[in-house]
């Protein structure tokens, strides 16, 4: 049984692109253990595109590039496993990967066996150079079957960028997470548009099969492989991480975790935010605003000025998470009444709030609690219903 809650880990693409190596993976594995990422739940260490030679070997198998991985891929997997981590790799449903390396179209079974032989626990499966004549759903189902045929438990991370409404069929074909959007960039517009594009679909994301809105960019500050536009600020990173947490999206770190600054490290290791993301029920939050609650389709693209967003998420054991987001350019109060979320003033109940970032206890609030939130930033609370 894998992916009961959203998968967590690290992926090489956002920061390193093609600049990957045995040494980088070993150093990252060391950092995941020594700096507390593994113990916080970040379990999968995933090598993305550009790890192989440009051609298969005489037997038709994929070959790790000896210049980047001189000891072969099994040795890398063994090292990752020796650290108590799980090992992930990358291939693609098309003829070539996005960066032009051989990929698994018509080689699904041989490649799945190669990955299993190396000790791979996670396969990210991309969608570049997919033949026009081929059927997307069938080909993802084929790789899913090929992974099962190995007998090894391998998490299937399908990355078809949202083509053919993946939320409606990826669960059925045995996928644990499906990328629903194009590639994230390390800027505010990119990650907020990615998140909001999926609000109507998150109700179909849940335990064992999660909507994947891409690797995080926390800690990149405009460096690396997906640096376009105005690089994210600390506020942007708080907002990004809190949104991913509230929506129970997979938490795949994309920064260089060997060298994260303290702010970003504390952020992605925040126990409360991870607990919100990993809640066993993995429910999507609902949006509350303007005197009504929205359970799926958001109103924010009908209202360009509507930059204050509020979400409430039911969690296990009577707990809630409440998020107040200010996606505007000026500080301001972000508000909703608890009645609009389902807890009326007249009920005699309010919410007892704890600041998820700081752990500060704020007591019981009745009717509303409207924090002032800096631009691009957020406030997130753990809440319990309490008598007032
Ligand atoms: C893209 C994918 C990215 C990354 C890249 C590698 O298609 O969405 O996450 O894997 O390919 O070339």
C-alpha cells in the first residue's frame, strides 16, 4: 500500500535540470537525512530527465550515462536506500523524453523491469514526443501494468500535464499521482495560476491517487532550471507551501536542499503545515467568500480584483485548517464569517485557533477572525470547534 497520503520527497528537475550526477544524488540523500527532511516525511529522492545515454544498449535496455553515474544506477539506488529513503526515476510515454533521451513508448515492459532491477521505488512518467496515432490513456495504463508485472511496489507518478482530464481516469488505472498542469516556474504568477486552475478538480484528488500540481520552488530564489519572471520572495514561498499543504498536493521539493536558507528550511519542515498536508483523510478544502461557500469551481477568475482567498479544510479527529491568502499587492484584512463556512453565530460555537506557522494559541473566536495579511502572503490556523 503506497500513497495513502500525498507523496513527499525531492526531485532534481527544478534546480538542476540536466546537471545531475551520482555525487549530487548522494549529497542530496545525505542532506535529506542530516537536515531532518527524511524524518519530517520527505521520503522519495527522484532523478528527473537527462540521466541516460542517448541510445539504448544492444539488448534494447536503457543505460545510465557513465559520465554522470560512473557506478551505475543500482549503486545510486543502494546508497539512497542505505539512508532509509526511497529512490525515484524518470521516463516518458513518448518516443523521446522532453530533453531528447530514449523513452518508454513500445518499451514499457523492458524499461519497467530495468527500473525494478535497479531498485526503483517511484517512476515519474512524462508525456513529450508522444505519437499522434497513439492513445494516451492506453499508454499510461500499459506502463501501469508493466510496473505491476515487475512484482516490485513502484509508485506511479504520471505526468501528462492535465491532458484528457486525468482526474477522471488516472485513479482507475492504478496511478498514485498525476500532474494536472504545465511546468511550474519560480514566480508568483506561475504557482498561483497552477493552483487556481485545479480548484475545481481537487475534489477528485485523495488518498492513493493525488492531483500533482508540480514540484515546489521553495528556496530557489530565481536560481536553477525553472527561473523565469520575477523570482519568488519569502512571502511567495509561504503562500506556495501553505496552498500545497491545504490542498493535500504532493510535496516534492525542488530547491537545492543541501543549501536551503533557514527561512525556507523551517517553512518546508513546519510540522503543522506538513500535518495539514498529510492528514489521513486528505480532503480538499472549500473556499468561503462573499457570503457563500464554494465547493468546487472558484469565483476568482470571474472577479479579477478578488485577491483575498479563504479556505477551510476538514481534517481527522475534529480538527480543521483555515487559510487566509492575500494574493494582492497591498496588505489588507482577509475575511469571511464562520457562518458562511457552516458555523453560525447563533450556534453557540466558535473556532479555537492555533497559528500553524508559529504555534501561538489565539483562543476561541466567534463569528469571524479577520487577520491582516501582507501582500502575497497568508495566515494559516489549525482550528477546533469550541463552545463560546
Ligand atoms: C516536462 C515535465 C517536467 C520535467 C521535464 C523534463 O515535461 O513537465 O516536470 O520532467 O519535462 O524534461
